[in-house]
């Protein structure tokens, strides 16, 4: 379709390439994010260190969101319609 740019969609090749270049996988990102939260919760960090960790945490959270969106697009279910034919539907709800 003309004018329909899908490069920024979670399932697009461009998004996949960007994710591969962007760093750790989902599990490692979540582990790092959890470690950041624990550090911030201590309240023992300087303001500068807290802000730097917060910014890193936001970036990791966004990365995890993109990866979860990508996984959601891959998950689907087969549904049988009234004519007995199967078709795919998103696996939601």
C-alpha cells in the first residue's frame, strides 16, 4: 500500500534490526532494570547517580516494552468460524 510506512512497527525488519543492535535481550534488560530499582530504593545515592540510573531505567523499560510488543505480534490463535474454517486471530483477552 502506498504511503503506509511499516518500518516503525514492532514486527518490521527495521525494528528487529534496531533491537539486535540496541543491546541486551529482554531477560538481561529486566535483570538490570530490577537492579536499578533496588539501588534507587536504598535512597543512599547522590542526586546525579540517581538521575543517571533513572534515565538508564527508562531506556531499559522502553526496550522491554518494544520486545514485549514484538512477542505479542507473534502470538496468535486459530479460531473455527461458523462454516468450520479456521483463521488466525490475535491472542488477546
